[in-house]
């Protein structure tokens, strides 16, 4: 799945519709390697190029995080509108204009799945879906798969989007009273709950794979990554490979299971209990080269990862499941405050990882 565009409007600090565009310009660089390493093809015909990375750059309070929040809300509502009747309450329209404060928020994404281009979006306020649409381009021409206005489907492609027609037929004439199709539920989300709705499920499954990270880290991320490192040797090797790629001096990471008796006796009992509850007794150790007076590596020195490594190294460790998953599966990853706690060279290394020929399909979107 690849993103070409994301547009949103009347959302938080943005009044007018803004578009984050990942389409590559139809130009050729003097350095041909840049064209091959920085751009991926949207489809097999390779007639549409998409950027592998996009940076949203701006000062504090300039709205960078709200761009990420718009994508998060778009995906979350798409995933949850059927099962969560209150999901629209998370929406926050632009409040500094009487023109828009009572108008719906606007969201639309243009993306590619299996060589087909889709354009999906909706307008909603905190109570109702006001409009919804899905366009597909299986061939040369974009077709309206369905268009919804309030509670009515005003346009439907019965040939290319037969699943929509099948659901409407099932609901019958009493569809306005049917609990499956609520005024605060998306038609696409409703469709995806039925086994016959292959396209709807394909779209929601792929959009749900988009990865998000705040970039500022939290304890749950560290615990999640630590658990993976403990339980999966192959993943541990991939994390180590990423840490080595970051050139931060770590030669190996080794998980160690400890008990409360292994902690120093002079530690306060409450602190000891907190440490054990937060880590489940799972501790990571890192190994670095030890040098003699001639600066020759003769041995290894052991460190407790959490207590000895820099904040930047720990952040790279926290992000590693997301970065590895994105590269391996070829899916987009969006990181807010990307460079927080990172040395500029480490930031550069990660961008280079995505803008390389090794990356066959992942996209990196960051705010900085």
C-alpha cells in the first residue's frame, strides 16, 4: 500500500483544505541514483512515481502535529465507526472562524493497492457523517464506486463495486432504521464487516497498517520492544542490525531475566517493586568494544541498556519495531517530532535507510 496524497480541512488549527503530496515530480536528476533510490513506482506500469520520504518542517506551534493528527483521526474513524458510536466526538474543527466552526471536517486520501488507484474520503462533524465517497481507477479512467450524501447513497457503480449494491439490497427499504447503517457510521466500514465486501475490507486492512509514532517515546514502547527482543531471536538480530547501522557503537544486545533478589540490597523497596513491575524482570544488556592504550579492541564491556545508553540510542531502540516492520512489509510510517533526542547524523542515517535501493516500497513521513 502506498500513499500518493492526503488532504484535510476545517480541522484543529487548519481552516482551508491542505494537501500533503507524495507524488514525485516528473523530472530527471543529474545523479540517476537519486531517482532510483528516492522514488518508488506506484504500479507495475511505473507511470506514477511516489516519494519514499517526506519531511514536514516548521517552528513550534506551526501545526505540524495536527497534520499527523488528521491522518490518525482519518484512520481511526475508518476503523472504529461501526463499533464505536462515540468515535466522531474526537473530531475538532477550526474554531477561529464563524464561517467554519459549525461545518464538518474534511478528509481524503489518494493511495495505491495492488496496482489500483483509490480516492477515499468523508466529511463529518462530532455527530454525523455528512458525506462519503470512494473512487477507483482499475483502468485508465477514475470511476465513482460510491458517493454518499448524508444517509443516502446517491451514486453507485454496480459493476465495479457490486458489494455496495449487495449491502443496500440486503438492508432493503428500511435502511434508515437499520442499526448497521447509522448516521455516525461510515458506509465503507459497515461494508467491510461483511464477508462479501472484498474491496472494502482490502482498503480498510491496508490503511490500518499505516504505522504512527509520537517520536517522543514512552515506557510502553520500550516494554513492547523489549518483549519482542526477549521472545524473538530473529527480531533481536534485526534490532541489533539497525542499531549497528545507526553507528552508535553497540556490538551486541543480550536479554537477561532477573529477579528482585538480583537488585542491589540498598534500593528502596518501593523503587524495587516499581522496577520489577515495569520490566517484568526483563533487562537488556549491551556490549561495546573495550580498547587498550594503543586503541586496539581487546575485549568487550557490558552495560545495562536502559541505564547506560543515550536518549537517542533508546529512542532508536523504541522505534526499531516500527522501522523494521515498515521496511520489511513496504508500508508507510509516520513519525511526529522525528529528530527529538536524535543526533543529526542519526536522523540522516534513518532517512538514508528509507531513501535507498534496499527499500522497495516503504514510505517515511516525518515532522521536524
